[in-house]
């Protein structure tokens, strides 16, 4: 398990990227990488997500950890892996879809919120349980899950910011998923790439402080 998650742990922060076009997605990803965040989850909310994944890998190779998010069908899972995605993320845990995702050989992260849902995801053999939306319970709820699941690979997504990054890792996160506080929709719409880079730099600095 640890070998499969080495790249996720090293990245620490996975930027959840939702953009209105492939071009803006690439610009956003480049701005995030310039800021020091190298984990990029290109969601299927983005048009032609596989093309974005393929291009990012062509540009950055192993220097970036690139995967697909909001995977909701077998076709999406296969297309993402064919494009080179190293990991697949789904907002929930549907057994048939999860098995298909696992069969691709990519690292699989599926969503759950309650203990029952987490047990279901772990039972299917996912690599990481994405606790979503983590904003509902915050780090204290996430930490409470460590009671029944002390060794489970959990990753919060939703409600993660540079200000609370340390609390999530203190509660035992494998990595964190960062959406609106990083790949900010207003900044993407305004093509304010400098703001995106500055946001990424704050996340990178917070992660460095956690690891210091």
C-alpha cells in the first residue's frame, strides 16, 4: 500500500481542478505547478479532461502527479488511464465502478463520509478513501474517524485551506484535496493566473511547515 501511495504522499496536496475549457484547465494547472503544488486532479467537470491529462504529463512527466477526478463511469476511468492518469478519484463509492477503476491498475480514491461508507470502500480494496465533503465535520470529525480506522488511508477533500492544512495532517491525512481555495473558480474565469500561483504558493508553504 505504501508503495502505491508514495507519489500521493510526496505531493501532499492534490489540486481539484474544474475549468470551463481544456485551455483554461492547462493554464490553471501550470499556474498551480509554478506555485509549488505538483498534485493535479483534472476533474471530468472539465471538458475533454483526458486531453488535459495527456498534455500535462507530456509537459511535466514525473515532476507532476496527474490524475482524473469526478470519475463516474467506466468509460471515463479507461479514457483517463489511457491518457496517462496515475490516479482516479470518484466522488462516491459505487461497487461496480470501483472494481472497474481498480482493474485499470491506477491508484484509486473513492468518496465516503460515514463510517459505514468508509467500511464499504475499504472492503472493495480502494487505495485511499476520500472523505468528502470534509467541510461538514472538519478536522475534528476526520480525527474521530481514526478511532475505528486507525490505519485507513484517508484523504479529506472540501474545506481544506492553508490555514487548516496542519490540522488535517495532524488528524492523519495521507494527502489533502484542495478545491476552491486553490483552483479558485473566479480567478480561473478572470484568467488571473498570478492569483492561482499565489494560492498554490500558500498551500506549498503550509505543507512545507507541516513537514519541517
